[in-house]
C-alpha cells in the first residue's frame, strides 16, 4: 500500500483592524450567490493599493484557519482561488496567499481546481524568488497539500520534471532552524512522497539512475528535530517508489536503496 502524509494547515492569521478602502474590479460566476461583503473581500485582493491587498490577504488567511471561515469563503470559491493564485508570487502578500491556499486545499475538490489554475508552476516560481523568502513555509505546505491530487502532481512531472527538480534542489539545502516548526522547506519531502503515489511521479523520481531522490537522500542521515519531517517524507517516498519494483533494475531502485540503507539503519 502506498504511503501518504496528512495535509498541513497553517496557523490562522489575525484579521486586520484598518478599513480596506473601496473594492476594485468585479466578480462573477458561482460567486453571485455569495454575500456582498465576501465578494468585496475577493475584489480587495486585486486592489490597486498594495496595503489594501495585504490587509485583504491577511483577512482571508485568518478566515481559512477555521472550518466556519473556510465554509464561508467557499461561497466565492472560483474567484477567490483565482485571485489568491494570481497574488501568490507577490512578495508582500505571498505568505498570506500561500497560507490561505494551503488551508483551502484541505477542502474537497480544491486541489484539482488549483491545479487547473497552474498553482504548482506559480508556487515553484515563488519558492525560487528571493523576494518571497518569508513565504517559503506557507508555499511549501501548499505544494504538499495540493500534490495529493493527480492533476497537481502532474505539474511536477510535466516539462521534464522541471518543478520537481527545483523542489529537490530546495530540499537539499541545510535546515535553517533547530526544529521542524522553523524549517521552511521540510514539507518539500511531503510533496515528494505524494508525487511518488502516482506512476508517472515514481518514474520521474527513479529515472536517470534515480538522480532526483539521490540528491535528497543525504537528508535521511541528518539528525535533530529539524530534519524529522524531511526524513519521514523521504522514507515514505522510498516506500512508494518500491511499487515500481517490476522494472526496478532499469530504474535504478537497487542503487537508490543501497544509498539509503545506512541512513535507514541509523534511524
């Protein structure tokens, strides 16, 4: 049985107390049945003023921290998700948009909808943008949560696995904190575990002499609380890749397991 890891919900952000000015733009489609205040909140995410966009994104992130808040936001599902994805790469609001999307991705059907909006491509670009460094933890949780859906995982193996390769390079970095809570990139390993649940994902991770997983495997031998989530995700990715055993000799699985063995025994 293939392994999976639970979705991660971020901490609820505090709602801003300042007024957010006048709405900009419009909304349509399924959002027509949503309360007027909710439609205005979605419109504020596209406001001309950066401070208005930031306050709106913080408010949305705060609402996604509770079941009631997510249920309310789902009344404006289509325009809200589109607006959040569009702002995900904007440095000043990326963290709030990432946290909101990571929480909303726990709702049924949302990961597939986010995949159709190209969220994996946008998230990967955000992770590579130095100006969005503060958003890394939220965006990585978003990638981990949506990668359960095959439509989203497919964006990691499309275009020669460009997105997956970027994620593995990020994971190969040293943890920047003493514990898991402060390790912004630890859930990249969760995303790799989810990727390995899919046949094409396993083929990507095991292709070319298993180069992708081999780049990340040194994390298996690291000690300390900061690396626990990384070790757990990589171990489950290995577990899932064993489902490709029918052509293991061709994909390099024996070499991969030999590389991982010392770290696995040490644990």
